[in-house]
C-alpha cells in the first residue's frame, strides 16, 4: 500500500502496520503468560522460542514499513 496505494492514505498503511504489530505483541504476551502452566518443558521452550521469533519478525516488518513511509514522505515533501 505504501508503494502502490493512494498517496493520501499513506498514514493508513502506517496505522495498519502498527495494529498488526500490536496484535502480534499481544499474542506473544499471552503465550508467555500461559506458558508457565504447561507441564511439558520441552514443548514450552519450543513455543517460547517461536513466540520470540514472531515478535522479532513483527518488529522487523514494522521497521521496514516505517522506513518505506518515511522515505515516501521525505520524497513527497521535497517537491
């Protein structure tokens, strides 16, 4: 949306990205909270590892979208 969408809706792309990241981080928190109740520690370790990877991926994707938005806005503001 940032690269091919309507330039007037660039902020919508940013807000959508932040909502998606927030959903992932909320889910990761939920996994961490509930992991303590799981008896199988091998499974728990794997689950927490996957949650950590998802958190990092969401944050990396957010950074990528923000970078695209910032570049688009900088270019637009230069005229």
